[in-house]
C-alpha cells in the first residue's frame, strides 16, 4: 500500500474505513426529528442530498419517507 494506505484495483480503491463518509441507513419524512435523524443514522427528506436520493432510488438507502417515486411524463402531480 502507498503512504496513504490506499490500494487501487482499476476503478476500485481499498481505503481505511475512517476515510469513507458514513451513509445514512434510511431517509425519513421531511422535518423528522427522531433520534436516528439527530445522530445521523437517518436523514430527513428535506435535508437529503441528491446523491443520497439517488442511493435511495437504487435501494442502497431505505425509503422511510412515506412517499413513492412515480414516472410522471405528463406532469399530473404538481
């Protein structure tokens, strides 16, 4: 390993765990103030980043929001 203890294999990188930002386990409803949201284990929908929303859509973060994503090409939902 190099001086930063990082090893690369193509596009993959093996790095020390403390260098990898922790992802929330779930995204909760907007304005949620539960213990998990306060500790950062979960994140309220209104504070979620686009990257976190993408991970939720991909199933890597649990959707606890009470909302579902639907295809809306006709813009029926305003």
